[in-house]
C-alpha cells in the first residue's frame, strides 16, 4: 500500500488538513476525507487495519488499493476531475453521482430533490434580502414581491425599485442588485432566521444539536462501554453546534442594519465569505453521523452500541487551530479522550464489499444528502 | 384503518426523527389522557404507533396499579392470536385486563385506589417499583392462587370463569401469572439488574444477579424455579443462550435448582425458537412490511439470525438427552427453508425481467419526482438473494440460490447486450442520451448487486464508451 500513517488524524491542526468528507459507500473507507496537496489530491482514511491513526493515499491510487463499489469508482473519478478538495466542491460531485442511482434509488431521489430545493432556496433568500433592503432603505414606503425574482422582467422591475433607494448607500441600482445577489450566494446554504424553512447548513446545525441531546441521554442510560463514547459524541456535537451558532449569529447580525452592511460591503462580503466557508467546514461530515444515529434510534440496544462505536471513530472534531482560548483547550482534550476510548472496528474491515454494510451506508446517504 | 389512524398517516415512519425529550413528554401526556379516558382513540392510536420506539427509549411511563401488576411478567407477554394453544413460558397480553378485573374484585377497590394514590405521589420520579410491588404482588399472588385452587376443585366455577378470561388457554395463562406473582419481587429484581430486552451478552455481574435470584427463589419457593427460566429466555436475543448462562451461573457456585431444570429449559428454549418463527410467518402473512422497502432483506437477516440460534442450540444439545428437542429445531429449520425458497428465491428472475423491460421509465435518473417503489422492491429482492447466498448452505439451498443468481445475471447482461447492440447499429442523438444513460446506470446497479463491482464497472465503462463514440459520430455526421 502506497501510504503513510499520519498521527494527525486524531487532532488535525486545520480544516484543510482534516480534509473534506467523502460519502463513500464502500464500508472499508467510510469516514474518508479528501484534501489538496501540491496541486494533487490525497485521501485521508481511518486506518484500514483498525488500529489508531490513519492512512494517506494518493487520490489516483485509491481504486488500486481498495475494492470499491461502482458508485465509489464513479464518485472517485468525479472528484478527481473536478479537483474537489473542499466541502462544497465535493458535495457537487457527490450529488451528481448519487443522482445516477448507483447508490440506490432512494439516494438518487434524495439527490435530485436536494438539487431542486437548493435552487428554490437561492430564489427565496434573494427575495428575502431584496425585500428587506427595499423596506429598510425606503423606510417601509416601497415593496418587492416574489414575482420580482422569478423572471427577467421581474428582475428588471426590481432593479428600478432598487435604483430609487440605492442613493442611501451611495450606489447605483445595478450595483446594489449585484451586491444583494452576491450576499444571497454567500448565505444560500445558511439562510436567514426569518425564513419559514431552514436551508441545509442551518438545518444541519439544528440536527447536530438534537443529535447531541439524543445520544447524550442515551449515554446516560446505556450500561455498556459504548456509553462513554456516546457521551463523547454528545460533547463533540454540542461543541460543534455551539461554535457554529456563534458564526451564524455573526452572519445574521449583518441583517440588522442593511444601510451599514451595504455601506461597508467590501469588508463585510469578505467576512461573510470567510464565515460561510468556516461553517461549511465545521459541519462537514456530520450528516453521515446524524443519519447513522437516527437510523440506530429504532434499533435494539446492541445495534445502538455498535453504531456508537462506529461513529466515534469518525467524529469530526473541530481542529485546534481553528478555535482559540478555552475552546482550543477543550478541542485538545476531546482529541485525547477519543484516542483513549475508540477501539478498532472489525465490522467495517474486510477485503471484499459486504452487501449488508454497503446497503446500510447507502441508506445513511439517502438520509444525509 | 380508523379515521384517527388515517389522520396520523405515516407517523411511524417519522418516529426516529422525534427527539427523545419530545417523545418522553408526548408519551407522558398521552398516557395521562388515556388514564382519564380509555376510549380516547387519538391517545390509544398514537401510543400504539410509539410502541417500537418506547421499547428502545424506555421513557418513564405513567405507572398504574394494573401496569405495576403486569411489570414482572412484561417480557413474557405475547401477542399470539387468541385460541392458539398455550405456549410454555409465554403469557397472552389479552389476559391482563380480565385478570386485573378479577383481582380488583378480590383485593377490593379501596386497596387498589390507595396503591394508585401512592403511585400518583411518586409521580415522574425514577421510582423503585419493587418497593410498591412488595405491597401489591403478594396480594395478587394470594387472590389468584385462591381462584385457581377453587377453579380446580369446582368445575362450575371454572366453567363460569374461563369465558370471562377469554378461553381455556387463558385459564392456563392465569396459572402462569399466579406462579410469577408468588416470586414477583425476585423476578423484578432480576429484571432491574439485567440489560434491557433483547439481551445479547451478559457480564459477570449480570450472571451473579441471575445466580442470586436463582438462590433466592430456591429458598423461597423452589417449585417456582421454572419461572426464572421463562423470564430469562423471554429477555434474551437468542433463546439458545440460556444453556450457557446456566453453565456460567453454576461456575459461580450458584446453580441451585437449575441443574434439575434441564428438560424444562430445553423445552422453553425450543418453544421460544418456534414462536419466533411463528412471529415472522405471521408478520409476512399479514403484510406488516408492505410499506417498507426492505421486506425481503429484513426477512433474510432475520432468518440468518434464527439459523445461528438453531445451530447453537443443536450444538449444545449434542450428547445430552435432548434428541427430541434437536429434532424440533430441525423442523423449525425446514420451515425456514420453505420460507426462504418461497419469498426470496422463487420468481426473482421473472420479476427482474419485468423491471428490465420497463427500465427506461423506472430508472431513478429518469423517474423525475416519480415513484421509485418498483425499483426499490426489485433492489430488495436482489439484496435478499445475495444475503441468502451467505446461509443457503445451512438450509440446503446453495444450488437454488446460485441458479437464481445466474438467471438474474443472464437477464441483466442480455438487457445491456441488446442495448449496446442497438446503439452500435443505430447510434443515438444527444436528445436520447439522458434516457439511455439512465437505463445503463440502473442496469449496472442491478448487475453490481448480483455479480459484484468489477463486472458491473466493466459494463458501465463499455456502455459510456459506446455512448460517447456514437454521440461524437452523430455530431460529425454531414447534415
């Protein structure tokens, strides 16, 4: 195996070092991550022998090292062709591959629904921002309707309305419209607190919170050695959700005063891009864990215990260098705790593809997309 | 389905998404409603839907005197249809209400009301119900024993009682309840000290807890020792584990009367295996999993699980006087064989042929927002067939599974072969590309499920290559 064991698996210093989660369906590489290295890609995979640490493989060598499902072969090619090494690019490749049906019909249906929903959110957020901009800058005198973002004619009319208030932020109507479009692009997956439905990442943050509560209360009553791991998973989830909540609060604060936000747009846009990127890294990989636990909730205790062992191995701990102060201490402490507790997972380790395990991963995928 | 049932729709499908804290609150409120009004259909239906999750989450339930009465034999309860022969070690859920009515008459409403008051005072605190059971269970034991003795002596009394209970088998269940009540504190202590049902593994501490109960029952009322076996088997994931559990208990020097219970232990173990088969059979016959997309896959997993238990049971019975029991286990295995043949092997290739002929419409890539149920059912069949191949040898079905897999593989390859032939001959236009690719991806997925990834990928690459070449030819063709 052309690979090196990395000690940083248990506590990667940065998000980029941790890599973006790739939802493979081949059990042996569950929890694997892709990262960019010297104009190439690498795969970071939990040690296939089940021992602690992880393996780093050249991306292109993956199909030679492991027997992959057809879905994973296609996904591997798609990620390689796109040189995808961040959560957003990997997600695009993932949804495109899942839509083929190679990970099962449920995952295909879900991928198509998600793509459509994301388009709908884009429009809704754009509308929400336009409408709020006009309302705030006109002191409630002017209004934008949903029709203004649904067609080219509508958009032209919206620009005319914006032109009437743009002077308040010393801009032309077109410039103001472009800013709002850019704002909506940045928060497409984050949404705003006022939207009737939360888009992907805001919803994910809430699901992580629920995961923390659910697995935490399970850990209190479980009598097996998995209980400690359940407690750890709850702690990591709570930390992640709380850190993400702080970032969401910063993004949401920009909605309080449009005049001020748009007045210093260059600076605010850069900050918005930075935070949106950090949130997507922070919550990356959690969809699989949450789906695993939601599936286990209806299973007997011994299956729940096995699931907790599995998910503890791939818990996405926030890297130390991405946080500061007390949080950094906590992240380090969590890394140490996990290193002590997690055991090798023989179930996932096999040369051939176990159809039952793969089906389970596909089911998680259909829930997680 | 009742109106309430319809209105609740597929709530059971979404149960896993209800956070635990919310579920606990919901159950508490609904049980409160039910206490006040037994015919509150919404509360009753909702609680019915929650039952599978309640068994796992085990939230604090709203206790009542009746529930306290049934607590020690909760694991032994069965939903077998009325009129079935008495099952050793099991008690019909349907007997609880008539038995309780009988007890309320005998013990008296005042005493029951006082116990209800005590329960209300405890409220939602994590109560040790054994303490309160200490007051109720001996009264129940005495009242039921008197009833049974009278019924055995007086035919007329028994004849009057049996219809009230729901039939002759319920009379036998009532006797089992009386037996449990006589050692209810010991049984409940064992339940409190063991992991929840279904138990997969026991620690040394758990074994010691069982040993303590065995010794306590021997000292109190040795004749009730079989009840310990019933209660324990009912809590195990694999009933066959009971034999090795008693070996471990004996190793701790706490065997007590378990050594004298070999035949009854074997009987309960085998009966439990038979009952589990009956449960699977009943569930299949009732179409319980109709709305699920993994009916056959689940069946294959369950059968595999039972086969492990049967084999273990047979191994443990080797060299003992359990030849008859081993034969009974063999009979269960034969029934499982028939079940697998009828539900998983037969007709798979025929159904696959039907799906293949309509794949352009059914493929997930092509189906838009449409229904994927047919394609999911087909996947379920193929996955089940693959799973069955793992244990087919134990059932003597190796060749049957192999032949069916081969037939399915031949059909899929025939389908893709024809598709590739048509493409080579007739080419395709860019407008046709999506539909052809949808068909190809779905065929490849099916092929992977039966023949593995290597072979499936080869077909995928061959197909994509032909599509690219033919699209390029179409683009370069003179207009």
